[in-house]
C-alpha cells in the first residue's frame, strides 16, 4: 500500500508540475527563425563595403541572461518602429528582432571585402524614444 | 489498509482541486489582461456608431471612476487596429506620448509594454536609458525589483479599454495564425536581397583558369546574373539566395589581376573607388586557415597567437569585438593583444560581461582571401 500511495503522490505532483509549466508557457516571440533581442547600443560603425552598419550591444538580451555582441543593421531592409529613433544613437536601448547567422557587414581592404562577424542582421528595431520622424513600419 | 487508501484519495482530490483552481484563476486572469477592470458590458471603445461613448459612465462599487478623455488622441487609439501587435502597440504609444496622457497606455497589450509607454509619457525629457522597454526589462533583471503594472491602475481607466484589450488579443491571435509576411524572415530576406547588385568577395582571390569559385555579395537575381572578370564574362548564372553565385572561371583566361563586377537586371556592382580584384595565376595561394589559438581561453591582458596556414601578409583580423589592422603575421602564426580592441574598455565592466566568457568569432583577411570557416573562441572577461 505504501508504494501505491507514493506512486499516487508522485503522479499527482508530476501532473501538477506539468500543468503549472505547460499552461502559461505560450510563445510570444517573433516568428522563427527571427529572434527577439534587446540591449544597449554602445558602439556603431559603418561597414565600408556593404551598405550597412555594425552595432555592438552590451548588455544584449536574447534571453534573461545578459551577454554582449554585434548585430548588423541594413537601412531599408531593417525596418524601424514608427517615429522611433534609429540606430547610431549610442547608449540608447533598443529592442527588435534579428535574423541570426547572416553576415551583412563587410569591410573593404586591399581590393577585397571581408566580413565583420556579427550575430546576425536586424529585421526590425527601434528605441523607446519617439521623435525621429523616420517613416517606420 | 482502508485508512491509507482513503488518505491517498483525499490527497488526490486535493491535488485535483488545486489544479482546477489554478486553471480557473489563471484563465480568469488571462481572459482579461487588466484584471482590476470591472466588466460592465459597455460597448467596445470606438464601435459606438463612430462617436465616442460617454466620458464618465458609472463605475462598479465606486472603486474606480472612469475617465476617458474624448480627445482626438483617444480616437486615434481606436484607429490603432493593426493585427500586428508591434504596429498596434507602437501606434498607441505614439498617441499616448503625443497627448501626454499615460492612461491611454492601458490599450497596449502586456504590462511591460504599458510600463514602457507610461515611462515614455512621464519621462520624455529624461535620459534615454530610462525610457525604453529594454531598460525596464534590464532594471527588472539587474535589481530584482519586478516591474509590473500597479495593483491599482495609475489612472482610472475605462472598462471599454479592457474590452479593447480583448479585441486586440483576438487580433494578435489571428495574426499569429496567419502571420503578416512582412514580419517574417522571408519578408526580411526579400527586402534585404532586393538591392542593386553588390560584389564583396570570392571564395578565393587567386585561382587557376577553369576553377570553380563562389562569388559573395548581395542583390543577385534568381537567374540572369553575369560576372565580369576584366574583359571576360560568365553569363546566365543563377543565385538561389541572392547572396552567392557559384560559377566556373573561363579555361582560356590569361594570367593577370582583373577588376571584377556583377551585372543583372537590377544594375551593376562596379565601384571604381573600391574595386574587387581577382588574380589568375598558375601558382595560386590558398586563403588562410585557422587551426587554433594560444591560450585557448585568453584573458583581457593576454597576447593571443593564432595558428594556421597562409596567414602571411594579413591585412587585418575581423572579429565580433571589432577590427584590428596592422597585425604581425608569419606564414603559420600571427599575434595580437586582446586589449588592443577598443571595444574591450567599453564592455569589460558591464554586467553580464564582467567575469564571464564572451564568445568571439575570428576571421583573418589576407591578400589571398579570408578563412571561409570562421574560428570561434571565448575570452574570459
């Protein structure tokens, strides 16, 4: 009987745990393979070969754990939140979504262009500051 | 025996009641993102024949007086009906900031978005870092002081706005089931690759005639691309992704260094100020390869030695910490200091970086090209 009670308790607790975690965990992220991100843009340089810029974010949040890294921004292709200030504003906080793995920043040197590594390229982004007057999305 | 069985049944019953209560309570909360709002059954804001409903309908139990200013901004919020939540939230926030009325922020889905909106209204003149949603999130993580909507709304808010939430939530659910292609990766790639043609590099910059190469760039069309190598041309080339073209050099090419460019129906990539060159030779050098670094996990004060082949004449190293030029390189090794990256000083004390490992991608650029397989290593901050 004792094993039966233990089993019953274990099954009940298991069901409770599954129910607790399964129900509220509903995806609110952007549509994969795009990944959402947020972070402070502390450094931004133009890419000399491609029509893009390379922005370094620190901290950078791809999850609740802060990290650091660069994400490329391509004017025209990377959409801005309407009327929010676009990149190149250092120390501003951004949120948005990016496509991982695509190298969109290329630097020119010696009759050749070299990729400047980044985590990916921004699909859409913006700050919390209104007022840029950008056409936006 | 019977007592134990009865005890077990009681436990099971209690757990079942617990699960039921959990779902019931959660569902109740989830069905109305702003739980404190009373459900008065009032018409949905903006749907009363085009005119705004009365500004101050009676509130339940006198708990909250309803204040909904019949302003043009409030009407604007009613028009924020995009099925895309980002667009809708942005539209509402813009109206709230413009009207300097934080109660309008309640029409945004999610407590973080509302908090961000209220911050934007209240602190438009404040420093940038205090305003964005990200700052709110980071504050939450760093200082362990959860930023949530107050138990009682900052402002008294119309029950109609609560219903507007429901309407917006339905729109968002619908949008998730039938996503707007503009906000998908495919939509982005379509915009990204629709530029005029640009040529960045080849898989190797020195080659024998007849060698198969990969051209890397942007704005290549699905078919009909033409690669020009001096007076030679290879036409009828396809590009599946708009960023690469696989082609074979003509076997009859004469040795020499040629300017190269790509043309297609969108135009030409030729840029006289930044020519992309290809050398045809009988003794081509291969692009560099990287086999390892020492130390394997460098610290900020370390000098790093990169081992590999064909590193001589390196024009620079390109990493996810930035660019370093004028590095010292031999044939099989090159050295650089981690502290030479200007980024290091900027990020070394930032929370999440200090004391942690940061992943770095390394590319070495030489006159023969660059390592096609990026090298990854960690830096101990």
